C-alpha cells in the first residue's frame, strides 16, 4: 500500500508558509515571514 500524499501547499506552520514540494522526498519549499525561501525537511 502507498501512503497518502500530503497536501500542505498554502498551509502555515509558525513563521513559514508551504509553497510546494521540494526536490527530495519529505522536503518542502517554504517561505518565511521575512521573505526568505528555503527547502525544509518535514517530519511525521
């Protein structure tokens, strides 16, 4: 069985907003309130 894909685009986690999936599994492209865009590793 495959795990369901999370749909996190547009959701806010603290200071970060998820923009899209990252280049690796479990990574997300996020944008901080200060404007910096970075690839962040997600957890369970």
